[in-house]
C-alpha cells in the first residue's frame, strides 16, 4: 500500500480535481514584543514586529489541496473589503480557481490575533454569521452547478459562518449524488440532517458526540458502534472520525480502520481536520480506496500537528512522511 500511495503523491495528484464549498476566512497574525503597560489603560502595549496573513476555514482546506498539486476550485463568500482583496490575492497566487467566490454586503470573515512571546494576547473577529440571503444563495448555487461537471468530487467545509445552510447543503449533496460524484463533509453543530445522503462526514470526537444521545469516550469499540448508528441515521457511506492524539478511525461498511497517530514532539491540532478532509478527498478523487485514503490523511495530519498553528502540508513533506 505504501508504494502505491507514494506513486500517487508523486505522480497522480496533478490529475485530480476537487471543489471546496464552505465558509472561507482570512487569518491575520500580528507578532510583537511587550515591554510596557499603556498609560491610557492597564493593558500591555505590543510593538508589532511581523505581520502574517494566511488562508483559514474552508480556504485552509483549499490551501492543503493546492500545495499538494491538486487542481483546486473554491466556492464561498467574501465581502467587498480590503480583507476580501487580500484573500482573493492569496488564492490567485496558489493557482486556485476562485471564480465561484461571490461578493456580498457581509464582511470577509477575518480572525486577527496579536501574539507576543508565543502567547496569544487577544483575537479580533470580523464576521457576520447570518445565513446568506436568497440572491446570494442563488448566485452561489448557480456557480456550483457550473463547476460540478468539471471536478471529481466535492468537499463541504462548514464553519457555521452562514454559507453551509440547509438549502445549500441539500442541493449540493443531491446534485453530487445525481452526478455520481462523492461529497465529503466537515460538519459543524448538531444539525446533521442537512448533510443527509453525503458520502462521508469527517467529524472530530467532540463533533461526533454532538449528535449522539450519550457522550462516548475516545475508545475504538465505542467510536465504531456510534459511527455505525450515525451512518444509518443520516444515510451515509461512512465516517472518518479524527481523534486527536489517538489518530483517526474510518468506518465504511465492512471496512473499519483505527489508525494511530504518529508520536510528535509538538502536538498542535490547529487545522489538522482541514488537512484530513483535504487529503482524504484528494485520494478518493485519485481512485484510492477509502482505507488507504484514511491512512494517507493520517500521515498528512502527523506532519501538520508537528507544527505550531494552522499549517498546510506540501507534496514533498507528505512523500517524506510516507
């Protein structure tokens, strides 16, 4: 299996085409040093030394796909603002098809973090989490219909910021089933009815527990049992449950794999779920079976959790990890 996955990563990814639909964000970091307290109020003064801007939310999924060499397209919403311009510029630099991104009166979802000495001092959120209005919904779905024939499969990345409404999810999943193309969902909240009929859902343990009548521990047998019930309830093909330091579990019919995480000196799960869904879907798009796809996603996640903060894995790192 390893040799097949190495060949796929080295030579097969470039022919894969994946569309991501979801809540996109811009992550902005101000790194500085604190040496005094403000005379205006009892708060520290951070002298900014470096600014970093990265793709976040559903766009972090896109970032992973693009760095791995996949032909990637994205559908989402940004505002008519400076953050939106910065965001679209980053997609352009990655070679991502962002023609499906719509502009609305809502702001571009942006998270600004001020960090000093590896300590986050404050986070500022620019967002409007209300659902897209009818006109924006129609425009987004029109863009999706135009894009679907040109891709192998779809990722829905729900961050609860108003794009992944019940109407949009139901229409996307229905269209994918009609076209016989997979749709993999990264869920948010406990309303999984909107994901009914999806191919796979990729919750973490907390997200899985949100739709269970009783919380379960991070134990193989109980996760497997709960996953089978969820698969039946929402008419899914399978689940990929990310389990932090315990790795991940794939439940796909008779295929059940509990794949342990690799030991790391640093263990930061920021963005690891984005990497898992990106690599898992990418492998499915390349014709890799679900068990091997889950294994590859776990290897990629092992690269990401060894980094501090949100990080997108590239092809060379994934090959080296294999």
